[in-house]
């Protein structure tokens, strides 16, 4: 059993040093994210002064969903970009809010809350969720809290195995086809997919051409969006031909495993059978 005593830390730096040592002890030999986050929220709630809510929101299917926490029941889903949590998740930047009433779109879960800190949790550039702490007094959080809590998240990141929140290919296909034009014939759909693919690939390579030859800045986010559009038209073509994207991708991998059993090889590329 863990006895959590009040942490005496003289100043915030000392406090977080002690807190983070406690956390390391709590997580000893355990990698389960649910257990780890549950204990972590309890630790924060019991040791931090002047707070009324401490817990996590997890990133799932493009939004934040309530995770382990301590405090009053809270809103379950938060859209990306909405409230303090959604802003931290979208921008991936720590939000220190001195006065929640002055934060545009702040979502009030507990009317007692006056100030708030929210830190994004990412692993290998993937958003896992956010850590949210509320206080009943104004201006409770500052840069020292941000620094200490970042280290706290660092320990969680090091020790826990996060839930797999990636989208499957079949899930993407279903979601993408929600916006297909249902009134087009199969031939029309095939033609639309062909033109769309050529158009989106064109937009993508035009941007790359300008980046390489015209001195423009290569914008990774722009290329990312174009790749998404290309994926959408691949989904449309698969839909028209009654193919599952999952199957198409799987077959491609099997073909490449056969062609290059030990990774890419020039000789095998020149002399390939198919
Ligand atoms: N205030 C948060 C919502 C979560 S509760 O504080 C627990 C926000 O504006 O995102």
C-alpha cells in the first residue's frame, strides 16, 4: 500500500522533484496506461495545493475523451480546438490559464474552477491526450508548474505503454466514403476517382516542384493535406471497384516481401519477375 503524505517542497521546483520521485515509485514495474494514469491523477489530486480537479483526456477518433481523473464528474468529449483542453491538444502547446473566465470557449466542468493548466501528451509525434489540472484560485499555475508537470508526463511516457489510438485502414475507408457522391454511377465514380487522383497528385508535385526549383518553402503540412486527399480518391476507386483498401494494401506488402525479402535491392529491382 502506498501512503501519500503531503509533499513539503519549499518551492515549486522542490515540490515537483518530490512529486516525480513519488510517481516513479508508483509506476514501478507497471506499464498499463489505465492503471498508471489512474494512480497518477490520484497522486496529483492528493499532493497539490489549491486544486479541485486533476486528470486526463485521451485522444480517440479525432476528439478528446475523458480518462482517469479525480474531482467532480466532467464533460466526456471535447472537440479538438475547443476549450482549454482542445486548444492544448490541437496546438500541442501547454496552456496556462490565469483566469478561466477570460479564456474564449473555456468549458466549465466545475464552477469552482478559476485557473487551469493543460499539457499535451505526445509520443513519437502522436497525440496521446492531455493532462488537465483545475484550481479554485486565480493564477494558480505558472512556468514552474509547466516545467514540473512536463517532467511528470515524461515519466508516464517512459514507463507506460499507451493505448493504440491509430485508425485502421478499413475504418478510414468507411469514414472517407461518408462524403462520396451517392448519385454517381459506378463508371462516374471510377472517372471521378481517376481525375481526382491525377488532380491531387498534380497539386502535391506542383508544391514540391516549387519548393525545389522556385525557391518556395516546402510546407510539410500542405503535403500532408494533399496526401490525405490522394488517400480519399484511392478510397473512392476501391469503393467503385468493390475492393477493400485493407486488402489492396495487404496485397501490396505481400508482393514487396516476395520481391525484396531483405529490403530494397537494385539487382532484384532490375531482374524482377513481375
Ligand atoms: N475546462 C476544460 C474542460 C475540462 S474540465 O476542466 C475537467 C476546458 O476548457 O477544456
